């Protein structure tokens, strides 16, 4: 795994677990978790993409 994935994966796993604990009717809270997860995943992809050119 890339160093950036090693750095962000624990945070993503934590957010996923918190997301899964929410009830399905807590739509706003679930969407908030989803946005944070996607942000971190995009940060990983952007860093890996940038690193591939160096």
C-alpha cells in the first residue's frame, strides 16, 4: 500500500463504522459521513496520481 493509504485508511475505516451505526432515517448525518469518506478517498487518489509523475 502507498504511504498515503496507510495514513488515511484508519480514518476511513473509522468513518465507515460510524456511518454503519447510524439509523437509515438519519439521512443528513449519513450523507455527512459519506462526504467525508469521499473527500479522503479523493485525497488518496490525487496524491497517488501526483506521485506517479514524480
